[in-house]
């Protein structure tokens, strides 16, 4: 049954993004907000706004029972979790299912199975998808030493329950392994309440590539091309692009095929992203994980395919046919997105919340801005620092880079400091233009010395 | 917050609300913030004075929330709070205090269907008197008003959904 009234359980740009697609489809909307987000572009775009709780996320955006109660009490028949917050918590999907509310995402058991890295890896292996050579759970330092010797240094230790780089350590020697094993174990316990670790071979020159998919829940899976998100700082993506033009076509075909295979195997429902590590030296790909949500960087895939992925999500959740076959999805041109974070890249990325006093975004052909910000908007200090995403589409990568640089130069944004000056530096770097970067490039080659290039204080 | 070179902007009620929330969520004893002409001093100690300030300086005592409240944790929320957003209706005398919803939920006036309501208009209540139930997904939490006084108004009908910060009762302090 097509969705009639949608509850949006998120904030910021993604809430606004979802509200816009829902409205275009004639779906009524209810936005659940915290007291800090009562006003803004999101609330203005919703048919109804309900205040869930106070500003801290634990009492608002992270309280699944509160959110489902609100969705039910406002008569919603579907709920979109956005990204972050509860989007990948099986609890929210399960509560929705129990209350007869269509969850715009995968089944709770799929989220659960993919949320644990070990079980996701097992699923990939079962589906015949290549993974980084690695181990099962490692119980103690002696087994870790033996495993590392078998795999060959350098190795990386990861928390089984982890994500976002936490509980993750690289060891280039046995001495480093001894030191990092205890630390990784402790950090995993502290961060996730689970100290289990596993080990993988560390790929020296790696790029992060990922495939956008939408599954029908019955084993039918479409892909919407791949993205390259190799510009990262501390495992957080800063710039994303589509397609991954550094990758040869034959390998790209294998990448898409692997992503479809694992999602078909999981009978994956709704939108998801299959992440891979691209080993540039070996020209090989290894499965990393499936993100069972819409991602921050979905717009670059929308730009090259011309397809509204949020609308696809809402259709799948409403049991509607997408009316698409793989042949209908024909990527064209090149798209790049930069995240605009209210952080000072010249001062160790210190958060810079506060009121936006000047806001004149760039316009022009191929320029898109996904943002809830506007002049006078107060960036609250309670949540993540992203205030928007600037996206361009060009007929090729070189044109996209130039358009994005022009767009950043034309962006007048006053109040909080943002990461836009860093984005411009990256885009204009010869290595980025030559597309020879890896996931360590930003931290190894750009950030050291970047702070020294800060413009004189504009006091 | 704002970096120093940014010219201070007019402080809006939401800003103060946000600051009070930060303070409430923290384990700080006090918070003193000055931006241009605006100055705010928050403390858990009702007798506290801003550092170096004259007695006339604006001092907003933090609400008697978690720290001082001996009520069981499940029922500790919902003290009258300056975070309440909605301006009181015009016919509410200024000295009446609102008891607001601690979160979104369903409002129930009685412990169970058909039972006597927890309170009626005109009833004397103490800080620990239970005034209503707030239900979230079958989890019922009794709400205490945190005020000694007389119930003057019940703002919500039994079984209605209430939002965080919405006034539920007005109490005239004793």
C-alpha cells in the first residue's frame, strides 16, 4: 500500500531532503524534532512538527520508543529514519514492524546481521564476494601474533562491533601489535561494550569505493553505479564522487556484480550501500561492509543517474514497483559532493557552532545544495557538525572539479567556520586532479601544514 | 560557540533555552557566559551569585531538576522548567507556574481507565503529588509537579498526545 503519511525521524539536511521527496509524491509528512530544532527549513517543509523531547539526542532522536509512539499518535503509516541516529538500529525497525508502520529501510534482522562486521563478512563469503584476507575473532595476544605472521605485516585490528574507525588500529611490526592489541580491545569494550577483535591484512594503497543499491526484499537488486569516497580524515568522508573514474571498467563491472550478489543473497530490502576497499596495487576489490541506510553521499549517485533515491526508498517501503530495470539506470557525466561541516579546518577541526549571519549559496548549471541552513540559522552544538552538502554535476571529472571550485568561491557563508576552504584546497590539488589519491592521502599529504596556510584573522 | 571576532548577535529566547538545556544535561555546578552585552549565569545553588556581579545582575536559578529531586528516577522528570517554550495564555496570571511535559507521550489524568483522576482544579498539591501519567509505548510514567500550591488549570484532555515542553497544568504556588 503506498505511503499516505510519513514520519521523518531525523533532523538537518536529510530531514529536509526526505520531506521534499515525500511532498513531491503527495505524501503527508510529520517531522519529529528535539526542542533545539523546533524552527528551521525542516519544520517549515513538514505538514506537521512534533517536539519529541529536549535537545540532547538521547532524549529525542535516539529514543526509539518515543519516536514510534509519536509516529503512531500522529497517524503515520511509514517512518523514514534518515542516516545516523537510529537508522541502523534494529530496535527502531522492529518497533515499527510491531506497530504496523512501514520502516523505510531493511528488515530488522537484515540490519542486525549486517551491523555485526563478523556476520556481514560471513555473509559476503557465503555469497562468494571477496573480502580482505583476515581472521575470525582473536582471543589473545599470542593468537594475534600468529595471525599477523600468517597474513604478513602491516595488519589492522578492528572491533567486531565497531564502525567509523573507532576501535581500529594498524600495526606494522610485532611490537606495535603488542601495544595496539590491548588498546584496541579496551577501546572496543569502552565504545561498544564488546571487546571482540578481528584482524585483516592492511592494504597500503587503498581507495574507498562503494555501490549504491536498492533491493526489493525478494532478491531483486538494482545498482545505481559506484562512488569513490577516498578523501577521508579519521575514516570520515569529506568529499565523494561518482563514478569511481580511477577504476578500470572490467573491475567496475566486478564491483557492481559483487554488490548485487551480496544484497540478493541477503534478500535486501530498500536502499543500501555496499562498501569495498579498492587495492590499487593488486587491482582488486575487497568487501568492507553494507550500510543499511541512505547515505550522506547519495546525491552524487542521483546526479549521474537522474534518479531520486529517496523516492525509490519511499516506493519500496510502500510496496510499489520502482518501474525500473538495470538497463534504465544509465550513469552519465561526473558528480562531486563536498560536505560542509561547521568546523575550523585550520584549528584541528574544532567544532564551530553558532549563528549563520551570512548565507548566499552559489547557483548555476549543475550546482546543487542540500542544506537546511539559511541566514539567521543557529547551528546547535548538540549534533554532528554538518550544515550541508554542495554537489556539482559536470560532463566529466575535470569540469565537475572546476564547477565545484567556482561554486565554493562564490559561496558567501558567514558565522561559523566551515571546512569549505579545505575542500577547495583538496579539489585544486594536482594529486586530486590526477586522481591518484588513496584513503590516507588527505591525512598524509594535505593536512600536515594546512593550518599554516590559514588566512590572516578577519578580526 | 561564536568565535571572538564574530560580532555578537541579539540573543533569542531559543538561545537561552539551548544554554539551559546544555547546563541541565551537564554535571556542572555553574555556568557563566558573556557575549557582548548579554550575560547569563546558571547555578544549581539558589543562593549563588554571578562572579563579581552586583546583586542586580540577572541570575536564573537552574530548575530543581535531577540533582535535588529525591523522587524515583522514573518519575523524576517534568519539573517546571524554564525550557517551556509556549508563552502562557493571556488569562494566566504571571505567578502561576506551568508543569510541562518532560517528553512527547500520551497524557492520562487517572492511573487507569475509570479511576479517579490524580488531581482536579482547585486541589492542593505538594511537590511530590502525582498529577498525571505520560505514556510512551505502554510505558507509563507518573509525573510530579514539583510545586507546592493549588491546581488552577488542566490544559490537556485525557488521552491526548502531548509534546515535550507543552504546558499540562498551571499551579498557583502556595
